[in-house]
C-alpha cells in the first residue's frame, strides 16, 4: 500500500516535467520577439526553460501619482487647519463675552435685561441661576 502511494505521488510530481516540451525564442527582422514549440527555419533561436512554480505577482501600481496625492493631501490639511483656526477665533469671542457677562452678574446686584423692548430687573434667584449657568458654560467651553 505504501509503495503504491509513493509511486503515485512520484508520478504526479514528475508529470508536469514530462509534459513540458521545449520552447524556442527568437527575434524576427522587424524586432519582434516570438515564442513557439518549433524553431524557425533558417534563423537562430534559443531554448527557453520555463520556471515551474509560482511566479511572483508584479507589485501593484498606485492609482494616483504620488506627487498628486501629496499635493491633494496638503490642500486638505491646509483647509482643515483654516477651519480649526476659524473655530478657535469664534470660541475665543464667545468665551470673552461669557466672562464679561459673568463679571457683570457677579458685580451688579441690580442686573436688567431687555424683554420685548422693555427693561426688566432680574430677581436675586434669576441672577443666581444665571451665575451658575454662566460658570458652567465657561468651565465646559473656555478651558
């Protein structure tokens, strides 16, 4: 049993070598390279030995040239940096206004606000609630 398995595996291993014939390579008068199983008549040809096994795949080419990709990435980076800088300017202005409001709420016991075109004085409870609310806003957004 072992001997028959060994013989079968040996035959399967050697079968591609037995089936492979010689391949000839030559260049014609126009400079084109040809491959064939028969050598050309009256022309020199070389025998090509085929490689048995896996042929390594060619490395994939990038879809976009590297210089274009780098340029695009730099443009995106610049755009994002500008957006962040603009947001920072808005945040600083908001924080400055919130700190000014907090200072007025802390220093003035008689704070007034305009409601429907009329000035109305905040009660002490409303003023304390606004103080807490403004401090919380500053803590969350203006660190």
